[in-house]
C-alpha cells in the first residue's frame, strides 16, 4: 500500500498507478434534442413543464445540445486528458414508450458516442438509468409499479446488445435514493409525488430493477456490472447525545442501509423493515426479491457532495425525503463554507464514508462516480482559452480537498479505483434549471460555446501527473 500512495514532497500526493480519471454527465441534463430521432417523452419532460416545479420553467429540451455536438465534446475531453467518461443512456430514446422494440436511431447515437470515445482513448462507462423514465411507464405508476422493474431489464438487454462489445463497465441505476425519495417522497423531482408509502415502494422496485437488469446483463455477457449510490455521511449534532445517535441510526437506515444492505449484505436490515412497516405494509417485497437484488456486483459507484448533521428531537421537523422522521429528527442547516447549492463543504466526510463502506461491506471495489460543486461562475478576462474564461478558484479548492480526502482513504486501505468529476459541462441542474453550474467546462447556453474553466486546466494537470 505504501507504494500505491507514495508521497513525493510537501503536499505532493501520488495516486495508484492505474487510478482512473474521468468525468460524468447525464442524458437529460446535457443532450437536448428532446424530440429528435424518435425519442419519446420522459417524466422530466412532463415535470419541467409543470408550473412551479423547475426554476423559471427551464426544461432540458436543448440543454447543452450534446446530441448534436458530441464529437466536439469528446475532442475536448481528450484535450483535457480524460481517461473515462460516464454517460447515461436515455431510456426514452431506446424505447419511446418504455416497452417494445428498440428504436435503432436512438441506439445509433450511443453507438457513435461510444466509438468516438474509444477512438480518442477514453473508456466509456454506461449508466442505464439517470432518472428519465419514459412518461408512458410513469403514467402506469412509474417505480411504484413492479412491471417497471421488469421493463427495465428488457431495456438494459437492448442497450447491451448494441454496445456490449465495446463498453466494459455498466452501472444500472444512478442514485435510486433520489428517484424514490425526491420523486415520490417530497416531490421535488419528477414525477413530483408526495406519498411516503409510494417512496418506499419505489425504493424496492428500483432495487429489484437493478437486480433484474444485472442478471440480464450477466446473461448477455457483461463482465463488470455495478450500481451508483449517493450514500450519506450522517453525523450527530452532539456526539455525546444518545438521542442524536438514535437520529443518526434512523437517517442512516433510510439513506444508506436500505440500499447497501440488500445489495451487499443479503437483505434489508431489521430496523429499517420495522420503520417501513409503520408507514406501509411491505407486501411489495416478494419471496426471492432480496436474493435477486443481492446478486454479486463488481463495482460500487459512490456519489458524494456533502455530509448531513442531525439531532434527535421530539419536535423535530424531519424531512419528506426521509419518510417517518417527523417528530424524531431535526436536520441541521448547513454551516461553514457552502457551495452555491447551499451544501456544506467537508472533504473529511468523503474519507469517513469510503472507510465506513469498505469496513461494513469488505471486498467491494469502489469508484467515485460523482464529486463536484456548483459556484456562481462568471466569465472573466481573456485567457489562453479565449475570452470569458471562468477563474473558479472555489471549485479548484473543493476538488483539491476532496481528492486529498480520497487519497487519505486509499492510504487507509480502501480499494478506490478512480474518480469522475461532476460535471464535465455546465448543464440542466434538475429543479434548479440552468442557474446552478457544476461544470469544469463553461457553457454559454445562448451560443452553446464551450470554454474550459480554470478548474478544467487544473484537473488536466492532476490527470497528467496522476496526483496533486
């Protein structure tokens, strides 16, 4: 381990020899072309058109127009030295209604994108679902309907049939916590429902969809299959308080263990089952489901942005994204340095989280599939990249701190295989529309001009030296 994490001087950190450096995006956030080549509507097309749901009524209709500019975008990735690119496939492009024969024109786009990446020496990493459920399936109940999980496996098979000969790493779902709790619990994401019972039903069907898709991918020949979660580093407001410890246990169960345990430990934890049963009778869990969900995976993707601090209080407001926490948990407001999303900046939380997962679920290779920050970027003066470059020193500091935290985890024995920055491009930030910028590349949404920010050039240097 000492060779893999060799220090070369004051503040100089070297990452393992084959550490994978890259960036990530999501289809609805960057592609645009919402009606091109047979693409059907998604629940995010509908949600973004619902008054009051998305900032100033922004939609992903055009986004970054990546659908028509992917060759130039990949050329920029190569210029920056990216060695991997994680993108999601838009289910409505492949099956406009969520079922039936695959749309060849939709598959053609991802076929071209994959070949373009490989031609540039960039490894494609495919995420099959990043929240853009076909609206037809949404109309039938979405992830509260067990059939959606079965349709997802069929869709996964269709994508693998076209790309499987060239794509080595497959992730089924991105952040099912968001799909279930934000989509069906507090309603801030599509489809915008506020129903605790539906949220827990969706959790299970999303995990079932993962299990069915993973089995289908294996049967088709896939070698590296995983899933991406957004586990939380949940901390007590007072480390000496038993009430706060109980609040941490409850929130950790609803955010982390409800996903990690069935995936990696064989089934749902007892305390979480008991909590769910107070809200909804879990008849949606059928015999054999947990065995399907627990089928071995090869890689666990970790998305990390900020920690959560909680206190146990009988008058706690709780949070609709954590059904059943009302009257038990108070979520503390973020304090200290914050990103433009209002999220706390605490790199040590990443080290703690990676160590915790490595300890509780040993032997699972980890990949940071998202990490980054939104800041109020403003184009500035002339630079080698042309006029209007963003000198985003806050983002550089954020990324530097979190890479050092990741390196610290590696030095403590965590099997961390790589890091994918979020995001390659500024993009449609879901309910926040276009007002929050996470990209290392600035996008002028009026002209679609791409300009690498200072953070992009900084990251380019990190990749070239394999360290800090």
